[in-house]
């Protein structure tokens, strides 16, 4: 089993637009690049877990989400911060799905897909009520990163 860094996207890795969809709006935080690079060098898988309710709200399409993500992943890799996987939830809060953070579905799916050891893994995000709560529900370490 592998250890993983589960990291939030908008507000943690990149500036929250909000409802980020256009690659020209991409602004990546240098400290997030350093964190990803350092965890990767320490043998962690890097997994982005992100709520993207803008999809089901009709603010942008899955294709626009993917286009923004490709730009993000490309720029992170160019800066030496390669990401192994990205999991997103397109649901609105009122849809009650288990994958929407602070629900644990995104992480549990990644654990299953990538053979991850939760006990040795960590969550980093910008919101204690969302990312921190998700980590607590899984008994994981949590670190907040605010910009």
C-alpha cells in the first residue's frame, strides 16, 4: 500500500476563481507547488480531490472542467509537481451525494483504485469545515493551507 497526499484544488493549489473553468484564469500558488513536490519526493502519491458543483449548477461543462484541469496539471508538471490522479464531485450540496466533500467518497474511491494506505496519508486543503471534516471522518492527518 502507498501513502498519498490528498490535496484540494481551488483555493489550495490555485486561486479560487470561483467556479474555475477558463484556463486563462489559472493562478497557481508557489507554496502548493512546493508542497506537492516535497510529498512526491518523500514517496507519496499526489491525488487532487475537488468539489466542482459548477458542473451540475450549469455554470460550466465537464469538458470545460477537464480543459481547466489539463492546464493546471500541465503547469504543475512543468514546475516539477506531477499529480498522479484527480477525483472530482460534480454534485450540488442539495444532491446529497457521498462524494461531495466533506463526504468521504472521493478519497475512498482513490484508496480502492490506487491501493492507498489511509493511515499513512494526509489531507491538505483551505477549508477546515470541508477538507478538515473529510479528513476527520476518515481519521486522517489534516493540514490547512490558506492564501
